[in-house]
């Protein structure tokens, strides 16, 4: 593929992804590197117990080229969102990432559309999209693509947007110039440095300090992915708190998420929360019947279902 054609392909893709809310991207070779190759060795007994799908799909998570035969590159992009603190919604009971229409839908639809249209515009080029649910090691890829560094809270921290970013992208068979994120030069070489605020803020001591967490001690895991009853020790941590869906402490205290002033940059769909999250509204809502077409079910909170949200609310309202 000629240089100009590679540039045209990159421009064509980026235009579509920006329209979906992505604001920075990088392109890297599709094969494993030292960091992503270590993926399986980083999974612990706790992950096997609570998130067994991670090990089952470890090969692809370590090496994205297995996701699409004969793929050559991965385009990975970051879509920032505003957090509950910026919006005066800190007590809403929901993790900031769930304040909006589900990012899987918005970003996933745009990536899928790009993958479908691509071969019509660029002969021989193929792509397969991913956002969260595909077996792709998104954080390691994003770090490799110069979108940020991996913090002690486990998150990819973008030098401008902080860790309030969704990740997603395309595994591509075709030629694209390799590029680093637009702000790669601003990534601090020392990463978190001496900071340990997220470790101090985590209610369950779930963060190990090396960028990895124990899902069995993480309120986010229990309120989003955990099925069945929440263990009494975790319920004890939730009592009196605001964890109807997810937990944000390790992101909220991070200095990289303070004073971001991103209102102008962020796509309105990730800046204007749905009214269901106004203070008290969720609590009233989940105590009754919620119609199938209610906006609540367009948000990531639909993952927990009504029974899950009620279970979480009950744990929060229990006496400490
Ligand atoms: C499973 C999962 C969870 C689980 C558990 C995660 C875990 N660590 O075990 C639970 C439900 C707890 C969870 C919670 C959250 N999640 Co989550 N989750 C995932 C998912 C699907 C897989 C992550 C995974 O593979 N974990 C296993 C570990 C071993 O892999 P890893 O975290 O990717 O880490 C790799 C690298 O980062 C690297 N690494 C990390 N640190 C370091 C440090 C060094 C020095 C080195 C060398 C390497 C290294 O090692 C790993 C191997 O490659 C990803 C999507 C995806 N497909 O990747 C989203 C994802 C990571 N989650 C996301 C989000 C938004 C969240 C929450 C903020 C949601 C919330 N508010 O409740 C919290 C944050 C909690 C936290 N502090 O991490 C975003 C993160 C965006 C970002 N900026 O990082 C992702 C990328 C989804 C997305 N597409 O946007 N999540
Ligand atoms: S999401 Fe909450 S419980 Fe989980 S690691 Fe972060 S602060 Fe700890
Ligand atoms: S709070 Fe501090 S230690 Fe934790 S991720 Fe942010 S910078 Fe790193």
C-alpha cells in the first residue's frame, strides 16, 4: 500500500471514531510485546475464582493478532467522559462511567460500522472491532500506543483526560502508519511516582500496589459482575455508602483526575448524564417496577439487572 493510501486509511478511520466520542488514538503492531505477553502470569487465584473467562481467553488478551487472522496492526482509541464530581452527582450511587448511555453501544456501533464499511473503501483491508467485552488486553495495548501510563489503581491514565476514558478499537489486516497518542510526550516516565492515594482510598484493600487488584475484595466487582449474594465482609464495607452500581474511590482520588475541565472536549453523550441519576431518583426507582423501555436500561447499570441493583442498594442501606 502506498504511503498516501495508508494516510488516507488512517484519516478515514479517525474521522469515524471521533464522531463516536474518541479523542485520542494510537496504532501499534498487532503481535504480543513483553508487557502483554505477561498477561496470563498476572492472573491470580482470585481472578480464576471470580472472573474465570479471563484465563480462558488469555491467549488473545496477550496477543491481539489472534483476534483476526493475518492481522497486522491494532488501532486503539480513548473516549473521555466527565465524572460525577464534575457534575455535582457524587452521591448518585453510581460509578461515573455509568452516568451515560452505555459506551458499549455508542462506541461499539461506530467501530462495527467502520469495520463493515472499510473493505468497501480500501480493497483488501479488514478489521474486527473491540470494546471491553472482546478478549483483548486493552490497557496494555493502550499503554503501548502511547495513550497513557498504567497507574497503581490498575487504570490507563491519559496525560490530559486522566483515567476517565473508555478504551476500544480495531484489530486490522492492512497497512497503517504506526503512531503514538497525541499526548505521548506528556506521559510521566515515573508513572505514579510516590503517590499512593488510591491504595489508601480503597475500602476493601483490593489494590495490591503493583497495578493489579483482587476482584474478591473490590466493590466494583461485586456490584457490577458478582452474581448471587454479596459476602458479608463486602456488605460491611458497603453499608452507609453509595455503591448501587460500581465504585469509584480509586479513580476519584487520583490527582490525574482533578481539575480536568474537559467540558469542551468530551462528546456530549459522555458529558450530559441521564436524568435517572439525579440524587435520590435511582433509589426510588429500583424500589418499584422499572418498565422495560426505561432509560435506566440503556446505561451500563443494566448489567446488574433490577434484582442486582436492589441487592446492592440493600447492602448500602444496611446499618453499619
Ligand atoms: C475484568 C475487568 C474488570 C474487573 C476486574 C479487573 C481486574 N483487574 O481483575 C472489575 C469488574 C473489578 C473491573 C472494574 C473496573 N473497570 Co474494568 N475491565 C475489565 C476487563 C473486561 C478486563 C481486564 C483484565 O483483563 N484484567 C486482568 C488484568 C491482569 O489485566 P489488565 O487490567 O488489562 O492489566 C494488564 C496491563 O494493564 C498490565 N499492567 C497493569 N499494570 C501494570 C504495571 C506494570 C509495571 C506492568 C509491567 C504491566 C502492568 O498487565 C496486564 C497484562 O497485560 C477490561 C476490558 C478489556 N478487555 O481489557 C475492563 C476495563 C479495564 N475496565 C474499565 C473500567 C472503566 C473499570 C472501572 C473504572 C469501572 C467502575 N468504576 O466500576 C473499574 C476500575 C477498577 C480498577 N481499579 O481497575 C476500563 C478501564 C479504562 C482505563 N482507563 O483503564 C476497561 C479497559 C474497559 C473499557 N473498554 O473501557 N473491570
Ligand atoms: S473500585 Fe473501589 S473497591 Fe475496587 S479497587 Fe477501586 S476503590 Fe477499591
Ligand atoms: S491515585 Fe496516585 S498512585 Fe493511584 S493511580 Fe493515581 S497517581 Fe497512581
